[in-house]
């Protein structure tokens, strides 16, 4: 995510922050310490049960901040229509009222299954969140995933081997903060339905091609022409 100001939120409002959320969020933060090159970057922990949500650490957005090129990562466990224990309504309220964001250009939910609609004809989490944030005065592009997604951290292969394809590969500091997703059948053959890092893919493909395959599982919503819409382009800032 290429922005002028970035917030990384570790969110767990239904249970304590565990090793995966703590380690993966810290790995992502450390990755962006180098990438942001001195631009503002904050790591925020949020726990508790709505409405008694606790912002544990990290700087909140200043109410008089005029910066509009703002990015937000939310790293949390996903479940049916909840991200880190919060409904779309509660998460929209957290971003707008509790944290006080006045602008977000990019919002990425690194949380399992947020791009799926649980029932036919019923809005999925991302679509609903897109609508709610627009009504609150925010109109970010919102990215999420349709299956398993996590962030790697050092020691994860020991704490959660089922999420890292066993203990065969040690996750070092260079892998920390990188996304892990399940393999796509058409792209990864017998690696489908197994955790996949970019390094595990076909070595004949360039890193950009490998990353693009993984990102086929990412979906982006934005409020356009009076309704939330899936957008095919616009998320990437690469030229």
C-alpha cells in the first residue's frame, strides 16, 4: 500500500490478541518502517467488547489533520459477518467516531472470508462496510479476501504450522509481514487449498506474476454512482 500516512490496526474485540495477530501485525509494521521512509506510520491495538472498546497503543488520527492520502490495514480474525469480533456497523463506527478518521483512501481488511456473502442476495461484509463508511463521510477503496489470509511472523511455523504448511520452512525476518493465502487450483495445482507464499510458486514466473496470482483472491469495493461497487482497477499505485 503506497500512501503518505499509514495506520496498522491489530483488532481483537471478541478475545485477547493472540500470537498470530500480534506477530503478523508487528511484522507488517516493521516491513513498512522501511517502506514509508520517514512518513507517518502508526501501530494501534484495539481490544474490548463494543461499546467498551479500548485503544491500547499507537497514535490516533488528529482531528485537524488535512492529509487525505491515508491508508489503513486491519489485521484480525474473520468469522461470519464479523471482523475481529465487530460487525460492519461497529467497525464503521470505530473508524469514524472512536478513532476519528476524517479521510481514508485505502482500507485493507487482512481477515479471512470478508469478501464473501454468507447468503445469496445478502450484502457481504465489505459491501456493507463500504455503504456504511460512505454514509459516515468516508469513501475509501476497501480490499478484502474471499478465503484464508494471514500475515507471516517469525516463529509462526511453530505456533501455527497448519497455517504455514508445516514446520518445513522457517519464517525469518524477510518473510515477516508478508501475506499468506490458500493456493488457487488453476494456478497452483496440487498446492491448491494449502497455505502459499510467493516463494512457493512456480519459479518460472516473475515475482510480479506470482504476486498477481495470489491477489486474484482479493476483491476491492468502492462507493461509486450512489452505490457500493466492485472495482477491477484503481487499487494499485504501481506505474
